[in-house]
């Protein structure tokens, strides 16, 4: 059974979180998304408040983007909230909320949610790091000594839209509302979801053109099956503009966005 990881991540930062103009330490042109992500993990980034609300209650916070990395094998998630807020205000809010305990660890002090165990650390104005575990390692590897992610092209794509998710060399096929064979995951180079407003596209990068051709056939069949099960009419001519391929990439275009699709990807079994 799937369960969401971060609805319990309720950063109720109280009344002290008055918006203040502060500089994002990563900069507008170099956001946090460029320093996270491992092969097989899902990287997501959103500026959409409805999507963000699926993971965290952030309404009191003047944030601009929520970015994270989810490992489907371990269930671990980490990432950052970026925005216009001051470090001192955030720490004060966490202190008086009553939901977090202060933890001192060598050269850092961070916060742990009493019920969920979610860890938070505020390294500078404009950024809050979060992790389901291992916040000290997240601070070291993404803030103090950040290493560029393997796929800057995919990172750039997902921050060009309201909400984006990608997985580089997936270990399983994400649940995108179609019955796809997870056993074939090793044939994929990447899978990416790009959503703007109430529409989204899926890009499937395969490792060879032959794999892409075979997958295109399978995806069209799965899409037709899903339409018929939903009682929808199948327009074969229109289908070619919705599900199509080019080289080693297969595209599924202009789908109606349901936030459940994104949260189903970024959950643990």
C-alpha cells in the first residue's frame, strides 16, 4: 500500500514568519535542483502551491520553490524550500511551534518533527533544508560542498514549468495512470513529467531507438485501454498527435493533470 511521505511535514511556522526580501543563496539562475539527484531517484521541483500542499503545509511561509529528491528503494526524501525569508524568523517559528525538538550535532543545530521525525535545517536566509533522515549529510553534500547533478538538462527542464519530476535511469516505472511493465525499467534512460496549470506532458527517454519504437507501440496500446476503461471514445488519428516518438524519445502530450499522479510517484510502498 502506498503512503505519502510528507503530508506530516507540517511546517506551521507561526506568526513570526513575516515576509522579508532576502537573497536565495543558490541564486535565481542556479536553484537547488542542480545539486541533487542520484541514478534511480526521483527529482521534483514545484512552484505550484496546490502541489506543494500535498507534501507540506507551507502557507505562512513566503516560499518560491519546493525541490526534493526521493529514493524509491529506501523511501528517503530530502530537499529544500527556497524563498524570501530570514533564517532567524524561521528558527524562531520552529522553536515556538511546539512541534519540533532542537537537536545539536557537532557543528550544527537542526530541528526534528516530534511525530514524523522529519528533520529541518536553516543554513542561510532564503533556504530550508529538509530530510526524512540524515540532514547533516544533506547539508554537507548539497550546501557546504555541493556537487552538480548528473543531468543538468533534466534539471533545467523541470524548473521551466510549474511542476516537474524526473528520474534518471529508473529502477521502476512510476505510476502515471497507465499499466506499464516495471520489468522493463532498465531499458529507460530517463522519464520526465512536465506540468503547467492543469496539463502535463510525459517524456520517456529510451536507451536505443529500437527500445523506443517498441515502447511507443506499448504506450499507445496502454493509452487506448485506459481510454476505453474510462468510457472515452478513441480517436486513432488524434492519438498520433498525443502519443508519438522521435529518435530515442517517446512523448505523451497534453494530459489533464491530477495531483494524485505526482504524489503517487513521490511515495513509498
